[in-house]
């Protein structure tokens, strides 16, 4: 049965919010990664990569807020600390002392991890009949798979 944020059981809200907080965390860690690479990328492809990394972190910055605000709509606590995000995130930080190719690979892997995390969160939401969270997760997952393709295309 289709559910809305306030018609769900507290247990369902908590489970979905927890999955969404992992999405928030991984989105935030990847935002920082893309900004780090935007600053530190070098080489003959500096211009387009500097721009692409900016496009990615600007997209992710907006998405963090959309995901965290869905957590709030579910009446749960939104993860709001960097330490907490690093703990939850399956995307790990990179220090930025890397070649342009290593940056592209690291960011591509982060996009793939995020797509998988969002697909999982969407599936969980669907199991609870929460089609509105599911929709947000699907839209975000598709965006990450698009960025994974943008990055992968540099490596062929
Ligand atoms: Fe900049």
C-alpha cells in the first residue's frame, strides 16, 4: 500500500531515514572530493576537468539538501556533521595529491557507489510503500550514473 511520510510506522520512517542519511553522507563526501579535485587538478585537460568537477560538486551540494530535507519530512534526524558523514559513507576521502586520471577514476568510483546506495535506499522505500522517497532516490541514482558515464568516457 502506498504510504506518505506521516502515514508510515515509526520503524519504517527510521529505516528509510537511516538509508537516506547514508545517501546524504556519501553525497557530501563526494561533493568535497569533486571540489578538492576542482582545485588541485593539473595537466593539459585542466580547463575541462576543472569545469566538470565544478558541475559535479554544484549538483551534489543541492542534492545533499534535498536528501537531508526528505529525512526531515520523515520526522528523523538529518546527519549534519562531517565526522558522522565520514563514518557512514562508503565513499572514502582522497587527499588530492593525484594525477588527473587518478582523480577521474576515484570520482567515477564514488559516482558508482552513490548510484548503488541510492538504488538500495529506493528499494527499501518501495518495500515500505514510500513512493515519494523512492522517486527522489531514483532521480538521484540516475544523475550519479550519468556522471559516472561522463567520467568513464575520459578513460577509454
Ligand atoms: Fe572554483
